[in-house]
C-alpha cells in the first residue's frame, strides 16, 4: 500500500481465494447501449501486456515454519520498501541465517533500498517462558519521516526499550533505522492501521465487549471501530459503527487525512455480511457509507488518492452500480471506483474472487491477485498461460480515471499466494507473498522453494 496506510495480515486465509479478472464493466462514460465486447475493444490499446511492469528485482526469505508468512509491505518517501512478517526461526533473508534461538516465534520488520539491497532486519520476540510463547504482527504503516508504525499481539514480555509489555495487543513506533521509539498496550486488537501526513495514527478493528481507549468505557458487539491517536499516542477521537455489527477488512487514507473503511456489515434480517465502504473525516465525522444492497460478501481492499476511491471484494446475489445490475449466483469478485463524494465512477466484475488495489500519485491504479491458467481476464488481455486453479500471480495496471488496461504481468506457479501490495508515489509496485512451488518472477530465472516457508518481495517498474 502507499505510504500512510497499510492493510493487515489477518485476512491471509481469505487471500487464498484471490483470483483472475474477467471483463464485465460498467462506467460513467459508457453509453447505456454499449455491449461488453464493444467496451473491451475500446480498452485494448497498444499491447498492454508489454507496456510496463518489468521486474526490477526479487528477494526471497526462507524460514523453518510451514505456515508463517509476510503480513504487510509499504514504502517510505525515498522509495525504500518496508515489510512486516511472522516467522519461526531459523530464518534467512538471503545473507545467511540470522542469529536467533531455533524454534522461536518472531516478528520480523525488514527494510530494502529501491534497488533491492537489504538495509536492516529487526526481529522481535518474547521470552520463551512457556511452550506457547509468541508474537505476531498484524499491520504496518510508514509515516512521512520514514518511521514505522506496527500493531500486533503477543503472549507477554515483549520489550521495545520501555519495559516489558503485558500480554495482548500492542502498538509500536520505530525510527527509520529500525530502533524502537515507544510501544504501548492496546485495549483491543487492531487489525488495520493508517498514519496521516501530520503523523496522527488511526487504528481499526471490531469492538466486542467493554473497552476504554482512554476517553471512557465503550461497549460493542462486533461493531467496526476507528480510533485516532496523535503522533506520540495521545487519544484524539473514537468512532464506533453502532448501526450494525460487522467485519472491517481494510483501511485507506486520502491526502487530507480522511479515512475509508471497507468490510462487511450484518443488515437484519439477513444473517449474511453485506459489502460496505464508509468515509470518515480526519475529525472523526462519518461523511457517507456505500452499501452494496442485495449482495452478500465483503469489500476486501480499498485505496484512495485525490478524488478517487477504489475497492475490491467478492459477493453473491446482485447489486446495482451506475444504474446497472451486477449479479452472481456463485461467488464473484468486483472492482469499483467512487469519487471522494461517494459518487459511482466505473467498475467491473472479477473472476471468482478479488484482488488487492493500490494507487500511485499520478494516474495509475494497480491490482494484484491470483488467476487460473487459460482463463480470460477480460479487458482485452486474452487468456494468460498458467497452472490450473487460482495458483498463478498477476499484477495489472489500469488508468485510474477510466479503468483502461495499461499493462499486465503474470507469474506461473502451481502454488503461490500474494499477501500485500504497495505502490510508490511514482508508480513502482511491490508485491509480497509466499510460494510453495517453482515460480519465474522474470529476474534471474525460476525460484524453487526450499523446506518450510518461502516468502518473496517482488519489485516492478511503473
């Protein structure tokens, strides 16, 4: 994600269903009688598959655990890449096994230069007083000074220089060189994190039971919440969605500091989640909510820049977008765009699932996910080769204002999983994930997996 906001890693199980793009599109500039094939023909343009997105570099990380994985990635103002991951030692970032007791649960924060050089790695761990000692990262963001914000949860004893923290959720700040500045216990788990241009920190999650963020006790029953703190952790405000129970899945922030919370809400009498997007001002005031009425599912990913807000998710049922019904009898994905005022812009259906969305500070919108070999992406991009099943990776760049495809890159693998996406202000993309079968990232040949977990950091040109 772009600087300032970062999605969390708690959705890793749901990312298993990220898949291909299909081509059912609606948009504000398209005449009402234009058919899908006509629109796709207009999107083809000159060779979008070869126009950009070449691999600049790729790094791999290998560790002992079979289920540990990257959680999040982000960029600082200089284009350096930060990553957050959960691992089981021993762990090797490509420069030899790091010095840590074997079999330890560690939270790893790493920083790479724009050219792919590993600048530093910080391993956080708790005392192994019990067999179940653990620490897990959940979300990451990078502020304008290059400081790293992260949330997580631990079994007790985590010490970032200010004394051991009690067990449970925590929020921490590191400087640009990975040195801890401060850490504090949180009253409840925060699965999403964003930091404003002025350094204010916003956390998101689901409020259950009685919780005091510092301004008095609040109660909830799985209600989405936002809480904003100042740069040093002083409470600013708290927003709780008391209208409905729900599940927040992603958080984005625009240039003015306004927030966009995406996820699913329960709308009685239906027992199923319905996709929603809520815009909340930098002062904590709800400005609007968009619900995909008639659809069951989730908005899984959101990005915002300028006057554009993009979301991706999956659904069954039907909903109306720009006056046109979009329907699915089995699970389908979608990508939709809105204006900052909440007005619908353009959108299209994905294949059977969804992709991660990000924007640069120019005119680009990037989507990354998985696809099945031989399936038609739509958008005039043909049928990319790959293995059966949604095990192959793709990165797709669109023109933000129209949804027109600019380029697409695909990476064949029998078992690969994208976890998070970040895009620099100038349009370079970083994708992190895992692979358990050979995959060719287009830089130096095929990468073969080793024992245990195999993570990758992939950097693409604009």
